[in-house]
């Protein structure tokens, strides 16, 4: 599921870049990479980029990355809740 979500990021990246009217070459230069790497990143379903790569891309096109963990509708078990409290 995460791989699918990250792969879908490519389509969003290409859309964002086009709204800023930047060429792939310009984005690549800002990211410190090549035009072909940007092209792979923007390729729908062809690549599952790392979060750090997505962050670099976002900065290059004037955006930020926001990752949210949203609770599910079912409550965590008491043992899970206790173990999470022990982490912090």
C-alpha cells in the first residue's frame, strides 16, 4: 500500500512542476540530480521514491511534504496503548 501511495506521488509531482512552469532540468538542478532522475520520479507507477527524494523535489518546486498518521476507527488494544506510552 505504501509503495502504491509513493508511486502515485509521481503524478502529483509532475502536476506541481507544471504549475510552476519549471522545466525538469531546472528542478533537477535544484535537487542536485539529473533530468532523467526527475523524469523517473514523475513517471506514474514506474518508481517508488524515498521520502527524502520527495522532500527534495517538493523544495525544488516550492512546496512542502506533509505526512500524517490518522487513527483508524477501531481503538488500540490496552497492551498496544501501554507499549506506545513506554516509548516516550
